[in-house]
C-alpha cells in the first residue's frame, strides 16, 4: 500500500504502525490480527515479530488517540487464540508425522526443543511458551500431535494469550506515556531486544563450548586406544 514501508515491520515498528494509523486505524487492527494469527498458527511464520511488536503497539496506542489500547488488546488476543487453535488442529491431524521428519516445513531443531519443553512442563507449556520466541509457534503443534484434550488445551491457550498480550501491550502503553520512552522508542526497542536475545545467545554458545570440551577428551581417548588393538601379543 502506498505510504507504508513493509520492511519497517522488522526495522522500525513504531514508524510502521504510525504510517498505518495515518492511513486507516482499522488497517492496524487487521494487520496485527493477521500477524499474531500467523505467527502462532503457522510454524513456518515464526520469523514474524512477536514480543517486541506487542510492546511497540502498546506504546504507539499511548500516542495515538484513534488507537484504543483496549480494542487493540482484544483484537490481538483473539488472533493469538485462533492461531494457536489452528496450530493445535494441524498437529492433531498430522499426528506422528510431526516427528518422523517427512514434513519439510517443520524445523526439527525447534520441534525437539519444544517437545523437550513440553515433556518438562506438560500443559503449562502452552502458557509459558507464549513468552518464548519460536517455542510459542511449535507448542500448540506438539500439544495437538501429543493428543492433549481440546478443552484442556483451550484453557491454557486462552490464559496464555491474555497474560502475554495484556502484559506486553499494557507495559508498552504505560511506558509510551513517559516522554523519555516516547521520544526514544526505537533505541529502547533495540536495547530491549538485545537484553532478551543476548543471554540466550550466550547460553547457546556456552552449551556449544561445553559439548566441544566434553567431546574432545573422548576423541583423544579413542585415538589412543585404537593402536593398542593392532599391537602384537
């Protein structure tokens, strides 16, 4: 659409939302509904922004009188609930095929991570996963494939969606009324994303380093043991 730079969705979310508000407030609600429905309902759409977009949407609603924060929350909550529900039914339909590696659009690494998460936390995974990127897109798929009862799933689904959206959009709305935050939203967003992703990246590097250090002595030991089997008695 003219006047809207869609790449800003990933690089300058506040500018992206403000441009849409200038065009049509209903457009903002429709686009946000579609984004959160797709991010939670289709595992190949995990690249879409989640937590950061919720926070920015709340901050923008504090600046724009035409963008009511309550309506914004309701629209996104409905989108997130319906997205998870679709994902659950896809998982239930696919069943064991989810795990056999024949479905190319399912990331096996993310699937294993989510399955392990599900094994540890059970049904609460659906709530907790809302706050964990990537995992939140795979959690309902795993729940459906694992045979979780639909009414139980929906209880966790609705609870998680409400907590996730209200906390992040509400937080953005409150901070968006602070002049320092409002005037430096882009910088604060970058810092916030770094604060979230930084520890995750460090944890991943630490696990890789530990695997390398643990695997190295074993390789040396095998290499030293091998010649001994060829030595004459």
